[in-house]
C-alpha cells in the first residue's frame, strides 16, 4: 500500500506476527501509524522473519529521520 | 485500764526495746525487749546514760545529745543507724524518741522505742550488692549495647558495649533521643516511634534492621526492647539490647554470593552445552556426507549460528569480570537515542521472532541526543528487549517508547509477560539472578543482563527501574538518561558496510591449534590471499625470514615461544619489508591489549574473529590499528 500522505513524526511502527491458517507458518508484517493513531501504511507483503520485515520497513521510513 | 496490766505489757514486749529516759538521758526503766536487743539486764542498765548504746563515731559527733535536743524541741525524733550491744556487737536500729511532758508542759523525760532492723538491713544490703553486681556486669558487657530509655525514648543509661558498638560515650548520649541510632530513611518513616508504640502495646519488641553509629557508619542490628514497670505496674521506660550483626550479615552475603556463583557455574555449563551440542553434531554430519553441498551448507549455517552464541556467552563473561572489577568503561559521544532503539530492536529481533511477539516502536526519529556510548546503550536496551521476549509467553506484545522529559530521555520497554513479584523487584538487578523458571530460554542467558543494563545506565548518569502490577500483569523497564544540552542530532551515522573485496596479501598464520590454523588458512585462501602456516614460534620465525609476509596472524598463547616473544623477535628481524602483526587470541581484556601493543602487535583481534573485521584489517593500507 502506497503512502497516502507525508508521515508525521513521531510514529508508531508495529511489527506483527501472522499465522497462516492452513499451514500454521508464522509470517511478519509491519504497520505504521500516525501520531494520532491512524493507520498510515502497511507492508505490501509478508516476511519470513522479523529481521526481513524490519529491513522492508526501513525502505518505507522506519528508523529514518 | 489496770496500770499493772499496762506495765506488764511494756515489760514483757520482746521485739521492741521500750524504756524511759529522764530529761538528762539516764535510763529509768527497762523491758524484756531491751534486754533481748541490747544484752543488758535491768539492774545493769538502769541509771546509766542512754549514750552507752551509741557507736564511737556517733558519740564523737554528739549524736545522742542532738537526738534529745530535737525530741525536746519538736516532741519527737526518729532515726535509723548503728547501735551497740553490751557485748560490743552492732545492730541496725530504728529508734523513736518521744518527749514526755506534764499538763503544764514541763519535760518529764523521754520514751524510747528501739527496733532491731539488722535482718531488713541485711536484705537491703544483699539487694544493693546484687544490683551493683548486675550493674557492673551490664556495664562490662562488650558484645551487646545494653541501655535504658525512658517512656519518651530518651537515653537514661549506657554500658560499655553500647559505647563500643555505637561510638557514643555515656556523657554524650544520656539525655538524647534514641532515634539518633536510626538511619534517616527510618526516621523519616517514623520507625523509632513505631518501635516504642509496639513495645508499649505488647511489652516487648524484637526486630532486625540498619542502625547508624556516631561516625555515620551503618551496621545491621538485632534489637530487643522490653518494657520496665514499677511495683504498681506503671511503665517506667524500656531496656534496650542491641547486637551488631554486621559480621553475620557479611557472612550471609558471602554465602549468598557463593550460592549465586555456584548456580552461575551450573548455568554457564548448561549455556555452553546448548550451542556446543549442535556444533558437534554438525561436524559429524559433515563427516558422514562430505560431498552433499546442501547438507554442508545447512551445517555451516548451524555452526555459524551456534558459534555466534558461544561468542555472546564469552562477551557476557567478560562483562561480568568488568562489572565485578568496576572497570566497565564507556565512550562519550553524542548518541541519537532513536538510533539506539532501532539497533537494539534489531539485535533482539531473533528472540522476539522466535517467541512470535508483536512489537511496537514509538520513538521520535531525531532530537533525543544523549552523551555516551552507543554500543553500550544498545546493549542495555537489547538486554531489556531480550528479557521481555524471554519472560513473556509466546504471542505477547512488547512496546518500546522514547520521549523527552525534564531534560532527560526516557525509554520504556513494556511487555505483557509474567510480571515481577514485589518481593523480587530489586533483586532482579543483582548479578546471576534469573526468574524462577523462564518460560522459554530464548538465546539462553547468564543472568547478568539486568545488572549490566543498570550499570550501563548509571555510567551514563542515568537510572534503570522496573515496574510491574504483579504476577502475570506484565513488566515495564524505564531507562532515564540525561540528554545533551543542545540535544541535536549527531553527525550522520556511518552505516556498516559489507567488507570490500580483499586485496591479495602474503599472510603468515601462526597458531599451535592445528584446526584453528587450518580453518583460518582456508578462509584466507578463499579470500584470495597467499598463505603459510606455522604451529610454533620458532617455525614462524623461520618461515617469516623466507616468506616475507605482509601480515602475520599470530596466536599469543603457545607453548615454547609465546606470541609476545615471537612478535618481539619478528620486530627485531629487519628483512627490509614492512609487515603488520595481528594478535588473534582468546584474551580480550584491556591489559592483554596493552601488553600486545608493547610487544609490537599492530592489531588485537579476539577469537572468534569476525570475517568482516578480518577482511578490513587485511585490506587496511593506512596502518591504522584496531587495538
């Protein structure tokens, strides 16, 4: 999902494990919330590990000034 | 009344000497009691002056005449004192002399009643002596402070033990309030008065706690306070006995430390076995399937992960040594706390991932700049996150938040885990203490994480505290760090970069461990370097003369010539080519690095050497050192 508007810092970045119903495998996704608590954007795909998920979040502004 | 009967009552009274004196003091009557008490028969004493019953000292002071004079003037005189029997022996007497007058007031003489109080006197003397002995005993006791306080808590007596233990002399403390012996926190909490109230209610109070000496030094004391009552049952004060238990407490602390160390060793053995077992298995698997690239790659990854875990354990142990010696030092650079949080979350990601916890990160991207050590602060926060991951049941939530408050950066790590029981809230910051049974030993642990985290916070002038609403209600750890006055973002952080391609070099590997030398040799060759290997110092010197290496990777702990000596001899050899000597050793203490530098080493790398660092060192043309 593309950003809808410029993000306002500080933000809340959320990294959430998601279990596939059929296989039971855990994947990860990220979400970024505005200061007001509204979901601003989220990852477009699921990741096998939290580390990969964070790497992707960085591409979208996580940890960036 | 029949006068004869009255006369016989007087004459036959045995327990009192009842007799009459004329106005001048001569005895004019006598009774059986007089004969019994004083030993004179009536015909021996009648007509003699009553001063015959007095001691030499009393006669010299004119006491008999004084008695008659007082009785004449006041009508009556009463006294207690020594009197003398006919045989010269003394007895303690109570004497009442009454003036006898006629109707016109004319003095007719005196009646004198004497009672023998020798027995009571003996009792009183025995009691006095007993009390004196007891007082001397109490006074002489050195091991206990024994003293009295009145009902308001003012000190009224003091023994030698009290002086020894508390440091006050008798003159300094008598009349002062006993709250002087309490520490400030207890005074503020009203404990001295609580203690008095408790002893008033139950007649006794017994407790242990910190007390303070005159010089301000604290000691751990056992105190017994007992009410002292008079014959009517009224409270007159309290007897207080204080024993200095500092030594016993010190012994208990030592025993506790020994227990903790024993538990630590057991835990360490367990933590070392965990990664060692899969490494050994992986080696066996590779041995059985040497030609299967898939299996070999999987085993390589296993060994890589587990050896990294072993390296972390060794790092923890080095930190333990530093904390114990008080030599944990930090760098002082501007540190952006947002960056610290990001790195710490990445460090703890495997533990969070394994337990499937969701994690929230809410941190201002810039503007929280502390002055300190970025690596250590990251370690602090990563410890808190790893702890949260470990003590939260799978599928929990961890929240990291940072904000500014009164010139401080506040970072909190909150989890939805098992929480902390109030009674262990402070103990969790002790070394080697872990929860009762971690739900899952994610990444293991030596029980020093929180102790180290708090120490790092303190070295930055900050604090680390824990909060929990109780069991299964989650925990929150709050780090408070002073921010730099300007609190501006630091210079752009240089991101870690992958090691560049190696510049081929001539490298001599020296290690008495054949396996270690062989693997390092293989690694260097795979990077494109030309290598030679030596397993002892003399061989290394021989090869160096011929091979003329640009870089020498030299182990320090070797039999025969150790690494230091080899380095000195290499430096002494002048073969016309510049070379760098790199220590590759298990000894990572600061002192070891200094010693290596003195011996001529350019760089000090601690085993196991990170590939990236090794490549960087081998490729470094500047000659910069990594000591």
